[in-house]
């Protein structure tokens, strides 16, 4: 299914409920490849340690520095 999404003034997009309802997670990996944005569900148990993912690199989050995904995964697993 192809759907046109509109970003809010803060740059946020909403995934259609029909897509979200088919997934078992509310966390996603997003990457830019050329002029394309790829978004895929994140399975915390399948994160490959050593791959360099950063999260929260917006200016308002962590002063734009980002944090390593493996550090975030450790924190999230502690919360579950």
C-alpha cells in the first residue's frame, strides 16, 4: 500500500493505524538513502551490536549529539 504522509511543523509523521496494527512494536529504525527515507520496525532482540546507530540527534534531544543505539537498547531492556 502506498500512502501520502504529511509532516507536521515539527517534522513528525503519523504511520497509518492499519500499518501500526500489523506490527508488534512501537519502535522503528529510520535511515536516509539518497533521497529516500526508509522506516522499518525495530526488534530489540535483533539489534546487531557493533553496527553504528544513533538516536535522539535532534537539536532539542541531547543537544544534537545523539546517543549510540546500543546504549538506548540497554536502557530499554532494563525498563521492560
